C-alpha cells in the first residue's frame, strides 16, 4: 500500500536525498516510491533546447564553467550531474524536457510542477521560452503546472494556454502584504502559490483564498505537520521518501 502522506508532499527537484537534483533517475525513484507531486526546474541551452537544471551556473552541479545558456544541447547532454552531498556517489546525465515528457506519460497519476527559471526567461525572453516549453508539454498538459517567480511570464501563460499555473515567491509577506503582488494574484487566479517555509509567521491560519499553498524546503516531519495543520496544503522536500515515513510516524 502506498503511504497516503505522499499526498501532502512535493518531491523537490526529484529525490536529491539519494540522487542528483533534477536527474531522471531521481525523478523516477520518487515516482516509483509513490510521490504524487514532483517539481523540476527548466532552463534553455544556447540553441533553445529545454533541459532540467536549477542553478544559474554550472559549477555546483556539473563542475563546469559558465551557465546552461552558454552551451548547445550537443555539449550539455555529455555533462554529468553531481550531488553536493558527498555521501551520494552516483552521477547522472543532464536530462532534456523531451526525456521528461516520456517519463511523465508513464505516470499519469502524478502532477508535475515545471518551474521556468528566471535566468532563461531573461536571456531568451518570456514568449520564446514559454512557447518552446508549452508545445513540448502538450501531450502531458493535464499533468503539468507551470510555475515561476516571474509574474509577467505567468500572465502570458494564463492568456495563451490552458496550463494550470503557480506563483513562486520567497517571502510570505510578498504574497499577503505587497499591494502590487496582491493585485496581480487576484488577476492571475493561480491554482498554486509557493513560498519559503522560513518566511511564514509563527502562528495563525495560513489558508490562502481559493489557491493551494505550498512551502519549501523542509526535511523535518514535525515542522511539516505544524504548517500543514495551519493551512499549508503541500510541503516541498528533498527527502520525499523519508518525509512520507516521518509524517506517518508523527501524525
């Protein structure tokens, strides 16, 4: 029987507790374990191929100079992803969005949060990046939620596609107190809002209108239970398997 507490968790960048971030191996491991929600990051290579990658440069994860947009796909597909955690010895190739789509199609019960990284939106322009990605994701559109820090990018998605969207912000106060952000959120009507768990107020109800609230990054089951009871719906974690077990023990 699959642990029901997976329904409260988002596998953040796959399963970095045991595999390199955004690797197909880590994503597949999270899916096989029973994850219901998985989040990945997307950037474009120099020749506009969407790939799974988080950082603004390649040093931490690939041990290369420069950024993803400095290289073409024929070079990037030879790069290896390493884990900053020295206890994880495995490496993995950088994956393309095309490869991810094939994986998504094999797990129709899973929702994937696809984060459009700001560095690519800035370098290529919102329309170029979004059009490239949304056409590639069309076969699995119903399983995908496009998320971003960029409100203009999300507005473009809302107007020009049928994808669900999620707003990402670092601070809870940016969601609840910033007037311009509040007006934009009211206009966009995102299905999800993500913010840093460390920015949440210490007490009080965290329910957010008709939008599902998700927080990142948490590997402490007790802390996750605390915010879930206050109105958070989803908790992003690098350790989705361990957290599901921990929630089961502590609940």
